[in-house]
């Protein structure tokens, strides 16, 4: 059946971070966390629909699927880093992405089609699914589109947003959160679920060297996220969201707030209750990432600056001296 156990496990764990009961969702699923991790584990579509719809209820998040798609972006970047080695252009890599998506979820087949002045990545759900579980379909599709946009950004290594997103359902009362995540106009009540992309971006060549750095970012971010998994407190939850959204540019407070289904003001207030501001938390994470990267002899100071989304090496050096009182080079020599 269409949904892998790992996909459903990510869904339940993400819902738990937003306040849902992990045990209740696993009970509905009928599998333990260990079973869902197995490569051969698949979840029936009817069960998946039930688990997803209950997660939406428990989190009270009208954009749960969208935020889940954001949460899974790091895994997408890791996949794209591998695909890029066998692709010369973004178009070739996107075709591979569609093939992988079709293997992982046969209920939402994807295709890449060329039009006279743009390309279209279309998602074509089974009519029966659309008829029986429209809420589950909408949240899944919105999440996959968010996931796909991150794939596109990773392939280009630049933030070129789609021309537009097409959705067949009616607009929500406030579509601003969809617009924030997708970064482009959204056209509702269309014939299909689709993402329209500029031709020049799809036909661009892939800079393979950038992906070596991207793989390092993904691996280190996942390691840091795992370290935070069992930590208590709101700041740890915000840190995990920041790590999930890193591009390598670090996300804004508005992006993280949207990801956590909060307003920026509420996020800042709750951080202040733990003695932090968002700016301080971001600075702290950058410092932690810097220490980890500098311990790798294969990364130059310039590479580290890039991975921390500094404009140049000198900007990174100034921050590092503020943190430690010494230059990155001097710190690295002491910690060899």
C-alpha cells in the first residue's frame, strides 16, 4: 500500500511535538515505533487517513500537513544530495524525484511535464481517495508540495520559488500561511494539484560541489536534532524547528512560528519565559554548529561560513571572535 512506515512515524512524532498523544496515534496505526522503522513496513491507506485526521484534531492545526512537509525538508535535502550525483541538470534530478515519490506513495503519483514557457510538477491523486478522505488528501498534498519546493531549492542551491501553486479546493479563510511556505501566488479551485516552475531554473546545471557541503549540513543537523529529542522545554522545541527549516540559511522567527502553529509574538513570549529571545537562540545554535564544523579538517573556514549562512568569511570571523575571543583558525588549531 502507498504509505511507508517511516513516513507515518514522522507524521506521528511531528504531531506529538505539537501536543498530540504519540501513544494514541500509534494505537490507531496498529504499529509500534520500532515496527514503523522497518523497511518492509507499510500502512494501509484507510489507517493512514484515520491517523492523519486524528493528528489534525489533536494539534488543532489547520495547516498540519503543510507544517509536516516543512518538518521533513532535511530528509528531502539528503535525498536530493544523492540524486544530484547522477544528474547533470535540475530537470533530470526532478524526474528522479518524481520516480522516487511514485514508489513511496502510489496514491499520489507525480510527473514533470514541459510546457511552452514553463514546467509543471503535477500530483494526481486517486479519485477514490479524494472522494473518501478529502481532508487527509488535502493535508498530504499540501505537505508534499512544501517538501517538493524544498527539493527544488536544494537542487538549485538558490531560493527560486515556483511561478505559482495550483490547488483544486477552495481557499481557506486566511491563505497567508500557505503563501509563506510556498513563497508564490496560489490559485485555488484549479483542475489539478500542481507546481509551476520557470524553464531556466529547471534546465539549469547542478553544481555538484555544493552538494558535498549540503550533505554535511543535513547529517550534522539531524545529529543535533536527535540530541534535542528528549530535552524538555519550549526552547528545545524551537531549536528543533529551526534545525528542521535550515536551508542552510537559518529561518526567521515568522517561519518558525508558523511551523509551530503559533504567532511570532507568542513564540517570543514563551521563549522569554525561559530567559531567551529568538535572536539569542539562533546565535547559540550557530555557535554550536560552528564548533562542530570546525572540528572537521575537510571544511575550510569559508565552507563553515557558508554552512552558517554568513555573507562572507569575515562576517563569520567577527561572530566567532565575539563567542570565543579568538579567530576560527586559532580555535581550530587548539582543538585538533
